């Protein structure tokens, strides 16, 4: 048997489990490839993937049964020592705990008032300006609230490249712009209006619409969408 064919490093990069995950995402990997990443290497006659296939075949490819295997069960396989067995058991236990944990319900934005309530606590009483973006999924649920920039008393900078790069990373379906006016005035400045127009156009081009822009005051807010300025 040609051992070179068994060496994962000799495979095409896209076929190596770690590289495949990085290039194509976790969903592209088989169960055996995921287990192979955990164990890292096989034995002198089998690659990590082949060894993982053998382990899975022994329990009829049932991941629930894999989670019940003990260290003693796993070290029976040639190439699986105690450390590798513990890695497999730990990973399956994390999966079990994740499945059993309550998924935190994401707040849903149905109006400018919902957006204000979601961001008010971080912007309403600041002595300087900050620019934040609320990133939303397809259901208008909040994926992330993120500070884009901090400025002085009278202004801050919002970089469209940073805003939409983050939107792409988060797979956001829409965004809401937010910044505060430490002066207490909710009236948008000319630069606020021009920035909103610029970011709305960029969002349209990138298929990530800007739904609103809020100016946050100490106890109230101004909504560009509500005032028909979007």
C-alpha cells in the first residue's frame, strides 16, 4: 500500500478537512472529516479521515452513539490515544450542552421606537458623539449592535467601508444607523443628511438596505425614516 496516498498533506488542499472548512464552511464537511479535525492524525496505515470513518462505522454512523463512547472504547482504535479520545468526548459534550441550552431570542425591530429602545442605553448620556450601527437579519432581528466611531462634542466620522464590511461579515440583511447629539438638539445637520443619503445609496448597491438613521438625544430621538428623509 502506498503510504503517500494516505498522507492528508498530499491531498488537494480543498480535500483536506481543515482547509476544506476554511474554504467552503463547516457545512461542507462530512461527519468523518469533522472528527478527523478533532483527532488531527491517523496511524501509519490510515489517514485521520479513514480512521474517523472506521470509528463512525463501528457505531453505524450514529453521532448519538459516538457521544456515549468512553475513553476506553475509543482507545481500542489504532491511532487513538487518550488525548485524542478526550478531544472527541469533549467536542460531543459541548454539542450536547449547546443543543440543550436555551437559544437567546433576538430582539426584533418593528419600528423606529424599537430601534431607539435597543440603542438608547449606550448613546443617550454621552458627552461626545458616537456612531453605531444596528445589524439586522432577514426577520429584522438584531444580529449585532456595533460602535463604528467615536468623536468630539460636535461630530464623528462614519466610514462606509467599515460599516458594510461588517454587514457582509455578519451576513446582515439590513442596517440601522444611529448617532447621538450631546448638545441635546435632535435637528439633523446638513452633514447628517448627506451621510444618510450616501450610506443609503451604498446599501442599495450592496443589497443591504439602510432602514433608518436615528439621532439620539438625552430623552428623545429623531428618525429619518419617520420624517420621510430616507
